[in-house]
């Protein structure tokens, strides 16, 4: 579950998963739960078969949003996006929101957006989602690296300037979200080193950025979702009360389901 409740409270709550309600037996108050499914790094066709098979293992109920955290295809092969999107649409009757990873090359982003226009693609942008019970703002970005990869340094001469500008953009987008919306930060690259454990420590700066940690602490998104870390053995971490989740398929071997709810912050451990 999204929330871990202290022992003194655990018996005071009933989770009615089928209808997405968490009831406090002591006060009679209830909280609606919105379920989110998230995945990244399918690198279709590389992990396509495993991904499709994984969708058959469990039942997914009441998923409001499916978030794609980049590298859905491999090496810019746009045509291999289709079987992934088809499998997702067959499994989830949900709105799909995606960002671009490093394998969705800049040169094919427009092709992806045009061909898969039933997906909401965010490129340093914000998407606002509302129900009668909850308001959510999803800030989506490829993210930044502390040290550009060797390929990036050779082929994108201004990559450091791009990352500096993107950091400022991400912070600006998060700060611009109205206070009555709960914020989700969705990036491809890791916004912390905490979820990179299992990867070679020498390459952590080329897998993510600690520079985003300060922004996360200052802007307080409710959750942060990322991919890119295939070998991570610590797929979740907390940054002073902010939950950070690595949803890379090679690390998880399945789609990650997150219970996203309102009003339980005071019960967090």
C-alpha cells in the first residue's frame, strides 16, 4: 500500500480496495484512493515479450492513470512503441501519460507524439488531472544527469547548459502548481542516488542527479516516479517524507501499482 500506518492506528482503518476507500473506524472519516500504474525501460522489442507476459500474471483494478517513465522503445525505433501501447490499452482502461527517455531520441519525439496521440506526452510540461475527490498535477520531464554520458558529451555540445536550464524549468513547473493540487514529479533519469543502489557506483552521476533533491525538498511533490536504473536493488526510497519510486521494468519485472490518496499524511511513519 502507499501508506504504512503505525501499529496504534493500523486496526483503526479498513481498506476497501474494490471501491478505493480507506475508512477510519474511530472517526468515521474516509479517504478516496486513486491507483496509478507506472512502468519504464521496456526498450521494446528487447523486453517486450517479458512485459506482455507480466501483464497476464495479476489483475489490475480501478487504475486511474498509467504513467510511462521513458525508454519504452530502444534506439529510437518508433514502430516498436505500438505493441507496448496496444498491450497497455488492452490491460488498462485508463488515461496514459508518458515522458521521453534517452532512447526516445529528440529526432523522433514529434513522430511519437503524432503517431501515438492517444497518449499525453509531457516534455518539461505539466498535466492536470481531476476527479470529484482529488486533484493531481503531473510534472513530466526527461530529467537531468550530474555528468553527461560520453555519447552526450560527443554529440550534444551544449548538454550541460540543457541540463542546467531543465533543472530550472522543473523547479518552475513544480512551484507553479496550485496549492489545491497534489504534485507528482515524473522523470526518466533518477532525481536522487538513493534508488541507484545496485548499479555501479562509479556511473551514478550518469544515471541521475542529486541536484534535483534540493528542488524536491523545497517543492514537496507527493511522490516522485522515475526509471533508467535497470540494476537497482533499492527501487524505493524516502527523501524527508517524499516517496521516490524507480519503476524500471528490468528492475521490477512488472508494472508498479501505486495507491495515491489524499489526507493521510499525518499517519505516515
